C-alpha cells in the first residue's frame, strides 16, 4: 500500500482517551505500508472540549489541515488519503471532507 495514508480521528473524549482504540489498528496499517496520522484536534481549543459553533469550526479546520499535511508528505499520494472518524471525529471529519475535500474516502463510526 505504498503511498496510501489514513487519518484516525478521535471521539469526544479526546486523543488521550481514544489512543488505545486506534493504536492496534494504526500499527497494523503501518505494517502494511500505510502512513497514519492521529491528530488531537482538541488542541485547536486547548481550554475547551464542549462543543459550540466556534470550537466545531476550529476542530474541523484542524482535521482538514491534518489531512492536507498528510497528503503533502513525501511518499504519500494525495489521491490515496482516507480517514476514519470515531464519534465526534466521525461527524466533524465527514462534514469537513464533504464540504472541502482532503480525503478520497471517509468512514464514520
């Protein structure tokens, strides 16, 4: 799967709560040649985790920026970038990808 990449987007508990969910899958994907990114999009609003319109826009922008960064990395084909979002990461990521792109495939859980 050379050149393929996947962004794994955490849920409402934050990256520290969901990293255990994604670690095994990310390791399996990287063993198959995928590149993986697990952005903690809550870092866009360090003192806030409750959703409001401003926070949601910042989190979505952080996700889209991460997808853009991933697609520009050496050895990654932007046409082979996908994402999987869990819970809040699923809804934010899907909304962003549908409106602005950044991933060729998206799975929301």
